[in-house]
C-alpha cells in the first residue's frame, strides 16, 4: 500500500480526500499548513504528495521548492484553486509532476494519483558489490547470506540507494532517514555509516559504496 501525504489547509477538503484515498487502499497523513506540510512531505516513507498552493505559514510553491532541493524524485500532485495557465506553468517548472485545478472530479483525481504512483514505482531489488538489498522484504544479503541490520540502519541504507550518485550532507541524511523531528547530533550519521560499512562493504577501511565526500558528507555508488 502507498502512503500519501495531503497538504491542504481546508480541513473539509482534506478529510474528503483522505476518506476516498483510504477507500482505494492507501495510507494517508494530513498537514494543514506549509511548514508542517514540508516536514510531512520529507518523511522517508511517503510515496506521493498532494499539495495545495494557498497555505498558511509557507505557500505551496515554497514547499515544493524546499522539497525539490532535498528530494528530486518524490511525486507531487498540485491541487489548487489557482487554475490559470500561468499558475500551472510555475508549478510544473518548480518540479510538480502533475497539476489539477479545483473544483475537480474525484474519478480524475484518483486516476492521476494512480498514474503518478505507477510511474514512481521504485526498483525493488538493488545490487552493489557482494550485497543485494530487497526493498520490499527490507532485507540485505551479502554473498547470499542475510545481513542483520537494525531498522534505522535499513532506513539510512535505503536513503543512500534512493539517491545513488548524489553527494548528501549529514543534514540531508538526517532528514531522509530520521525525519525532521530528530533532535540528536549530526555525528550520529557518521556512527551509522561506520556500522553500515562494517556490514556491507568488503573492506570497511576502503569503502567502495558508502563513500566519504570530504567537507560535505557521503555518496552511495554501486
């Protein structure tokens, strides 16, 4: 089942969307202003964001810009009363995957949600070096043998593989793997990277996959 984040300040509209999406078998979480909507949209297990534009605290365009600066691939469907062509162009240029103007028909909305989720289906199994990560089973095998990872180590490894080839700062890794509510030190990232290297690298002292980017953070390479 997919997890859909609805960022909508009209609580009646948000509740109606949530009810219908849950009826379709999706999990739903709600936010009613820009800052909490951004925090929700960045949660690592969100599959799709349905985003209003006219939000208190931070408008939808700003939420979208912040989201795209951290997560390039997360699908976003703008749902807004701002239906002019210029508004749609701005939203799509900022990185939205689709734009639906209010008022809208429920069948069309559900069809667009289904299409975005289908296009965004991730690769389920990723191989690197002597390891294979099965995203559905949340299981890592090394040379065919299961590797015992904690839930947090799995979340961090998933964040790495979902941003393959991209240099990620410690702040970004905290956002992706721990969430914006995390209150610990950024050095926790270093500790977990060391633990992952011991478990998945052939030579943890000379890592080939969880690579240090000096002065910045880390990068995952296959």
